[in-house]
């Protein structure tokens, strides 16, 4: 299955900027440590390296190819462009890749813990847990390979000693998943204080996955019932 690339328009570019600003406003990220990309007909549209979100303008987004390195004479893309490129190739059904360092996700990532089925919303990420991607240096081929392998059938992951990444059918859906992922991380951490959460069984999660096929509005991201 493949979703069509997003149009490379001012509106699309502004949506990427708005998502970055929303991440920081909702305390899902800090500074310029996050980045977002969208697959477009010309390749991959991605945020530039090290530019404050409030200073971003639509014409500052950087276009990189779907394969191979960016043009070294043009604007510098996010330092995370390699794994964005890898995920766009591995997951053509998900036109948007969103990466950030949400506080609770980052705590679990530093502990190198995945998120088990402590809550049924784990199903929003495509499986019975939110997986942890093995550590590798940012920008490295090893990180690209690790990310692509884990995200083959998932919509989100934690990254060891790093942060979190989610995929989306739209920019809004990706931002929604990031917020849900941070809520799950918080729930898992808090329920582990002084005890351990009760984990849903494989049979219980199978029921959730079936229910999720018709969960929420037809076109908008699902919301808590």
C-alpha cells in the first residue's frame, strides 16, 4: 500500500513548520532537536539544520532526493536526514516522518526500554508494543538500517539514548501519534512506580487491533472515546 506524495506547496511547507512549533508548545520537544519531513514528488521535503522554529519560513524547507546524498551546494538539511530518507523508502504508505525528544519518551529511551501493552492505545503504533530501536550514532548508516528494520510494520518507536520517531499519513496524524506516544511513555513510567502495570494479553490486543480498524473519525486522527 502506498499513499500519494504530499504536494510541495506553501501550505504543505507551512504545515511542517506549524508541527514543529506545536511540538515545542506542547512540550513534546525542545529547541531545534526535532525534525519533520514529507515525501513529495521531487523527493523529501525536510526542515533545515539548526534553525529556530520561530524563524522558519516555507521557502527555507530543504528538498533532498529519495536516494543518495543531498546537494552539498544547497541549504543544509536536518542532520537526521539519512534516517528520514530511509524511512520514506521503507514506508511509502506513510508520507510524513516526525522525530523529536519528548521528555518521557527520552527517559525510556535512555533506559533502553520499549513500551509494552500497558494501555490499549499501544495499538495506534501498529503492534502489541512500541519497540525500541538499537542505539547508533545520529546520522549514521547503522541508525538508518536499525530504524528501517524496526519500522517496517510500526507507526512509531523509541530510539535508544535518543528520542522518538513516528510516521503519519498526514502531518496532523504524525503530530497526533507523537502526542499519544508521549502519553503512553508517561503512563508506563508512572505505573511502574512502586509496582508494575498489568499488561494486556495477546488476545486482548488482538481485539483492540480489530476495533481500531473503525476507531475514530473517518478522515481525522482517532480521539479518546
